[in-house]
């Protein structure tokens, strides 16, 4: 990106970190592959408890999680993220299997920034994620993350 008035100085923005959480590892890997063109490095967790550990090891810029997870479901994991000062403001996108109105409401109540029903298939979910992640990345890059490169 060229900054106006910078006379050719370029700003290099570091990649963000996306934590992708899904109990179906093959589905998570497939989705990670399809999201590889985004401006994020992607880490995968296959259950909510592991996701919490990973989020506390290295704070993600965004979490994309399935609601239906083993050990600790996505709703409880989200509530735990919101209860910790280190992760309380991390954007969370919750993927809901089907189009369950109670699950959507539960996701919003747990603090999800976006709930995406998986009823329309992977292509629609992927398109929505791309739009959401572009917005997240624009708002999460801080001046301390940018390095000037000539």
C-alpha cells in the first residue's frame, strides 16, 4: 500500500492470526486451504478447550469456530474468551450447523460478532467469511504492526 505523500515509501502489514476451530479436522483443513488467500496465518484446533489454550498462548486477531465442538462447545468457548481480559475483544465468527434459531440466539447472547448458518453450503459460508475477514483485517492492523519498508 502506498501512503499518500510518502514519496514511494511502502507500508508492509504483518499477517494476522486466525484461529479456526472445528471438531471435524478434515473440514477445518479444507476451510483453512480455501482461506489461505486471506491476510491471515491460520492455526487449527479441533475442540473448544484446545482453542482456549491456543488463544492464550498467542492472541488471535480473529476466531472462526463451529458451535458444535467436542470437550467444550463453541458457545462455552466463546463465553470463556469473552470473560478473559486478554481475549475479551477478539472478533469471533460462529458457524452454526443448520439454521437453528435457538442456536443463532444463543450465539449472539454468548457474544459472537457474527453468526453464520451453514445451511447454504460451503461456498456461501466461504464468501461470507472472506467479506468478514477483510473487514476484521482492516480494523485490527495497529500502527505497531506496520513496518516501513523503502
